[in-house]
C-alpha cells in the first residue's frame, strides 16, 4: 500500500517529541528536518515539500503549541491539517451536465490504466446511481484497446460503441455521441488514445475530440508508481487540455505515493478518484482527510465502514449491531463476517485502515494467506450447531474433536477460540461507546490517542447520518 514508508518515517519523527514532554524550537526544527526528508523520499515534489514544511514549522513554534501539555499531539494535528490542505481539503464530485448525457473524456499516457479506469467509473456510477453509462472506444492505435474495452463493457453490462481501427477517432466520437443521445444514456465515457509520452500528434487529436464533444469532465489517469513524473505528466496534459480532475491508479502497488501529495498543489486540479486493485469495484472517491489519516497512521475507518456497507444490507448491519450490544455475537455471525471480509479485499489492507494498526510493528510486513481464512472456516464448520451458537460449550474434549474434524492442530483451534472471545469483548466495548479499549490496544501514547480521535470522528459522523435519515422519514 502507498505511503507505508512515509507513515513510518513521520511516526518515528513525532515519537521523538512524545518522549520529551516539553519541547523547544530546536526540537521542532529537528522534527521538521525529518518530515522534510520523509516527504522527499516519498517522491513528493520539492516545491510542495518546501512550502509544506514552512507552513507546519510556522504554526508549530507558536506558544500555544510549545507551552501546551501535549505538544506532540498538537504537532500531529497541525501536520494532519496541512496534509489535508495540500491534497484539496474536500472530495471533488464529478461535474454533471444539466441535461443528459454527461460526457466524460478519459485521457492519459499509455499504460496508466485509462481504459480499465473508464470501465471502473462506469461500473461505480451504474451501481451507486443506477446510471445508464455508455462507452466509446476511440483508441485506434494501441493493440487490443478496443477489444479490452468491449470485454470490460461485457463484464459490467455497459454498451461499448466502436468502429474498428480504420476510422478517424474524431468521427468515432461524433457517431458514438449520436447513438448515446438516441439511447438516452446519462453518462458517456470517451476512451481516448495514449502514448508512451506526450507528443504533438496525440495532443492535436485530443484537442479535436474535446472541441467536438465539449466534455463536462476531462479526467486524467495517472499511474502513481511513476512518482515525480506523474506530476510532470499532469502538468503537460493540463497545459494542453485544461483537465478538470485526476484519477490516480496503482496506489496499492509498491509506490511511494508522492503524486497524491503533489498533483493538486502543482496543477490546481483535484484528485477525484483513486484506483487500488484489479477488480471493477476497486475505485474509490478521493477524500483528502481520509488519506491524511492513513498517512499519519490514524487509519481510515470511514472507508472501511463504506467497504463493509457495500456488502451488507441495512437489516444485516442492524442485526449485527444488536448482537454486539447484547454480547450474543456467535460463531455463525463470525463465519458470516469472515465471508463478507473476504469480499472486501486483502485482509492486510483492511487491517491498516483501523486506527493505530498501520504503524503497529507487529503488522509491518503482514501478509495474510487466503488459505488461513479457509482453515479458520474449516474449524468453525467442524463445530456442532449448538457449539456455534454457544461458544462456552467448547471444553477440551470438544476442541479435540473439532481439531480432528477440521484437520488442524489443537493449538490452532485453541488460538482461534481465544481470538474470537477477545473480539467479542472488544465489540461489546465499542458498541457501548467505550473507546478506552483502543488505548489499551495501542498504548496510551500517540497511537492510542490517534486511534481514539479517529473513532470519535467516525462515531460523530455516524450520529449525523442517523439524524439525517430520521429527518427524511
């Protein structure tokens, strides 16, 4: 996952302040040096780093910070706020036309994931807004580009307009738009050609398509793994086409993630979405505040909750919440949750969204083998109906039978049951609004405080959402 190195470096820098209690301007200067190096190593643009460190330092050396009881936490707060400002403060919605269709022109260099991203965004709008998207295959140069878009369109059940590779792309777009208007599609995606680098021929063609289509959005797809070059690419396309927004892809790869901290500041154009995975559902709205939380190791509970909600219906979620409050969460529920979690993506990525987990040393190189989950499920499947519903029945002889039935060592069965009971206890505390358990898990230093802060923010937002729903009713 992007930012792991940056997160670790920032946490190490801030932990030096925590150990000191009271701090001086010299201490702040030293930490600013660490932060500067951390950002440069993460491939953040030099000018962006220079401005960022200057702003943080100016705020951090104020009397209200240096003389406070918790200066380290105050500096974390300042760094968090400045990170959010650099990345754009708020999520940027898609520009929508007042009349259908809304036209979205996808641009970017070859290999950035533009075609796949067009399909992911079409799929997202279809699922979340019940939209009727339409895709136009206007890349006639890259081998198999048209076939790729058709395959993806078939996968997500979205029509694709194409005229082969012998027709001018501008003509393809003109005819495709006419078909979309006849069919009353509310979103049209134009998948344009890319090159390995920006050249005059490419830009002239894109400018012609822009003039013909008059798109509501020109979304630039940028590969986050290209580091500093991602900012240069964004500048180049923006100078020529005046893009409206950026989509960062491959943020789940072995990337330093500096592009996410640089693009907005350098180009003035917002990052609207981020791609993290190969599945058609692996495209998320870019929330600067959530990304800042991840970078500082505070987790991203809101995104985690949203991922869970995609796979849960409301009744199921309410049933689970009731079970948590009543402390009646059993192995049947556990099995159900396990299957839902498997659908949400790699476990190690999900764990790092929990406050404090991203920088937990024990989880630094965590890789969860999918087979481990299947082995856990085999243990539960080897229990009787009564044992699943009442875990207190699991005495030593029953555990030996379960171990034999699942083909797993007795130690593994014991460990899994112990972990289940710990999870039961934590769920009960959290459902009662007791956040003290978080400090017990992550310590009473910055990690625990950040975890508690993050969870309070999540609970506050959830309460607001509940009030809004009541008002609507």
